[in-house]
């Protein structure tokens, strides 16, 4: 279980910062109403956040025509701090610097190394480059397909965190993707959303929204879900979903048929765009398979809506209609709201950054005060 929205939970500084981050420019009196805290408590929290360079005063944006003592607007100070998010996938690793609004400032993608030592070296080098900037890095997160990669998340976080002097969090990559999409697509108390992820791995997570916050209550892989195909899987069965419909599987299938010169999904998409009927057929077949799988997830968890995320769903615009048609034909429940994720090819960076920002949501002042002087930006 992962808490993805604290709502009315957490210390006063966390509650105030959460509302400032969501609200853009806010007034203190509005924070009293939205947080349920007393005016003196809000005032003390704001002072602490301003001193920590997490919130800044914006007297230039005061309300026009206001009577009485003027209230100075507040805004998130996204100029001074950042987090680093790392996504370790089966084939590609992404390292990104993300500001406190969750916006990716810069990112780099590399092939995922085969060995642990090489992976640690890649991550250390990437973090070193991103730390050499004018912002204080307050936390780092690593999200990964842990089981498939054979990685111990505690051991990797410990090795990467040695000498950094900042919190290193970990999460499953599908859970992180759901958290990132939920941050821009909340529906309010009582809503249940299934986020179905497809790229090199396929799985889903369920977000349940309550009155005081939201949580990812369920998350699971669909590696060996039966797709109905005759494609062999490493488990010695045939028709397993990832062996049929993942990016990697699609690239290998097209390469084996001689349709592309490199066994990757981008080559398949390029071949289809260039007029290859067979490459287009492979993309449509994959889209229909993923649509049926998403319908199975929706029927199983009985969610109010479904969000399809990951490049397996979002990278090929021409097959989105095929996904939706297949979903509608396969679901046994009444029609549901089905949409595609907001982040597209940037999902992995945003997802890792979302997890890196969670410690700030929990206790912003505690996090900042725990950083050693050496952690401050150069």
C-alpha cells in the first residue's frame, strides 16, 4: 500500500505545503479553510516553510480591491530545491531531476546494465551530474521492476545512498506510474481507478480515494495472464501476456519475421508509418490484446474508471481506437470512463519523481533539516 495524497493528514507544515502545491497562488485565509487548521497554526507553518525556502511570499499578486489588512499571497518556491527520480526498467534506465511541482527539469535515458555493480555506477554517475546544479537535492527515489530484474531494493537504495546524505526511497514501477497519473487525475472521495500499465512489463494498480487522502491499495503484474495467443513464454506455457504484447515481445516478433532491422518497438512503429501492412497488423493485434487485458482488470476490480498508461498504450496514436474497441467488446460490466495517461514518453521520469517527492509531503521541515551541509547545491 502506498499513500499518494495526504489530504488532512500529516503535520501542519505538510498540510499547508500540500495545498500550496496544488493551489498555485493562495491566501493564508484560504489555507485556514482548506486545511482545517487555526489561523495561528497556519501562520506558524507558513513562516517555517518560507524560512526553509519551500514557500515564497508574493506581495505583487495581492487581491485587487481587498479591504482591511492586506493578506500577502503565497506560492510554492520551486527555484531552490529539486528531487532526483530513477526508473530502472528491463531494458532502459531513466534518471531525472524534478522540481517541487513535479515538472521534469532534465532527464537522461540509458540501456539498463546487466550487472548490479554496473547499474550502481550508472546511477551514481547520473546523480552526480544532476547534483551539480543550482538547486538543493532533497531526496532521491528508485523505482524498478524489482522481481524481473532480480534486484534487492533495500540493498540497491543503500548502495546508491551511501555518501549522498539524502533520503533514498523505493517503489514498484507500476505503483509509481499510477501515483504519477493520479496526481493529475484525481476524481474525489469514493472514486476507484484502475491504472493499467504496458511497456516492457504489463500490470495494474488500483487507487482508492477517501475523504482524507488516496492510496494505492492493490498492485499486480499481468506477466502470465493468458492472452489467447500461441506465442511461447519463458515459463514454457504459450500465450502469456508479456510474451505476447510487451514492447520487447513485439520488437522481437517483428525482427523474427524480417520486418525490421532492430528488435525494438520503435522500429516496428517506423515500419508501420512507412507503409508496412504486416507491421501495422502487429501493432493492431497488440492493441487489441492490451484492450482485452485492461477489460479483465476493470471487471476484476470493478473500478469506476480506467486509465491506460505506459508507452505500450500511448506511443502509437493510430491504435488507440483499437484498444478502446477491444476493451468495450471484452468488458462484462456497464460502460466505464476509459482514458489514456497524460505523461506519454515522459512517464518514467515523472513517476520516479513523484515517489521522490513523497518524503516532502510527509514532513517537509523534517526532511530539509535532516540534510547535511554538504548536500546543499553548489
